[in-house]
C-alpha cells in the first residue's frame, strides 16, 4: 500500500462521515522479517506484511471503535456500513468529548533507519549478526528469535488532521541452556545495532553457564536484585495502570493517590518518552493527532502525571498528554534514568538476598491495592556474604506494587533497551535493588 495509506484512509473517512458526525481512521502497515533459532542454529526465516485499519466513530455521543485486518477498500467501506448499525444500540458515552483541534503533523523521522528497512527484503546482514552472536554460546544449546521491520501509520480525522510516519525496529530474545540452569536476554532498538544482539547472547550465556549448587530457601521477605528483564516487566505494569482510564475504572492502585503524592522511592523516576527515537514506540503524534512530548509519570518518587487522551483529560479538567488510544490512553516508550551503582558490584552490595534474572506469568490479583505475583524464570541466584551461593527453583515474587516501588534502594549505572512478550512497551531500564520483597516458593 506504501505511500497510498493516506489516500486509502481518507476514502474510508469520507464514507464514515456520511453516517456520523465525527470520525477518525488509523491505518497501520507493518512489514517484517523474523529469524528463528533452534538448537543453536538459525532454523527458519519468515516474512510478513500486515495492514490493519482502525476506525473511530461518534454519532450523537455514541462512540465505538473497530479494527479490520488487511481489508480491501471495498471491504473496508462495507465494514463502515456495518458499524453504523451497531452504533444504534450503544449508550451515550460519559466520555463524549470532541476530537481535538489538529496539531501540525510532525512525523518523528529520527526513528527510521534505512539499513533496518532494507533487511525486510535482504535479511543477509541480520543472519550474519546472529551467526556472530552464536559464537558467544560455545557449547550451550540456545533458542530464540530476532526480528526486523518497518511500521508505517497514517491518521486522518474529521477535525482535519492528516499525518503519516514510518519507524523501523529490530528486537529479539535469546535463551541459552546450561547443565544446571538457563539464561535469557532481550533487546530492542530502532537502528542497526549489532552490539545489542551480541550483548543479548553474552547475557544469556553468562546466566546459563552458572555452576552453582541448588539452594533451598523458605518463603519470606528478601532483599532482591531485579534484572532489566524483570524490572522492565513490572514497570510496564506500573505504566499501564498510570493511564487515566485505568484509574477511572478502578483498575489501578493509583486511584488512591493524587498528583504530587510520593508513591515510590526517591531513587526511581519513570518517563513516557514518545520522542525517544532509539525505542520502537517512538511517534510524533498520537491517535487523536496531538503532538507527542516526553513526560514524567514518576519523578524522584513523586507521581507527576497520569496518561491522558482528550476524553480523560476533559473529565479531569486538564490537557491531553498525547497518549491516545481513542478510548484508553497508553504509554509509547518508557525510560528509567540510571543510578550510580556499578553493575559488577550489585551482588557484593546486596550481601544476602536473591537475583531475579527473568520472569513471566505476571498477574494482578487486586488492582486497587496493586497486589501482584510473578514467577521466576531461568536463573534465580541466591546471594550470601556478597557472593553467588546457589540456584533457586520455584520462586515467585508476591507483593504489592506500592510496596515494591517504595522499597527500591538503588539502580545500576548502565541501562538496557528491553522488549519481548513479557515487556510489551519498550523500556530503557537498569538493574534495580529492592529491599524487603515478599518471595514465595511454588
């Protein structure tokens, strides 16, 4: 569809405006190539091209959104007619706020790397980089994937906004298997950066190669080190519930706090950074056509912003933070400033506790209290007398987000760009230390 995305979107918009007073169309085209690894060798190369058409309709306060995969123009126009029928049974929304006046379209061109774009048609350099990384694994078994691609989005609204931008991405994860444990690392970037891939192999290899005895621990409270994989996952959760709609619906522990309240350790800051061109969430405008800007969610432990679209902002008598989602505001990319702890000294400074290198199955049991649990995956290290003393299996962090945030006692001075299926929103994050964290054994 290429450069015709705006033309295609405008035709759908014109059809939509025949039946509603307000509409917007967002078309996203993604072209990508994926290299899969199995048993320490590249096994499969797959490529995709996907076009998704998203539609926002508002008829007399009855608001609905629709999404269609890869429709022809004729199919998309038929879907618009079907959407008209469904609007009649929808109640008038309490968030019936007009789309905002359009900002001047300013695509974020710094998030596009032509070298990455060329990988979609010629993945040879990507394959070479993977082979170079496999040398780090020596005799360890490994699996994983590396992906590269281009996303182009075109947005048109009935308020007159027209904008189109493209961004590139490379992401992936490597998992290595040693004789006693396993290790995994992920990465993400918008540019051709072989060093990040090499680093992922090195980290996975290091953790999988640990030769430590099995350590049996009891459930209790421990001082812990959270790797960027784990910290990225949990801070994704914090960013998700910082959306104003999550707060309004009672799906956020932040509902108990006000802007300006202390909700975390002064060591922690968390920013939404759509203008950070090195992370794939970068974008110049949100889904309502509002120009994006970087902003703190948490700054030195203080809650500075909820994330808003125009609807949630109007309800709270404030301005949009350019995080639309037509219905639900969301973060674009996340940034956690580094601390002053040297990474190689973290374990020594911990003295006794646990190092969580990876996690999955993160679940919120109580949204208002922020009660969550997450299962340790791959190497979990028991630390005693400032040295790695054993490997722990079956561990789970089961605590609350407010307590975890307030118990952060330091961050490392190096950061990593992380994204994989447990870290949906890309994040730049260091290792962090949290005291008095509740850990259970499964």
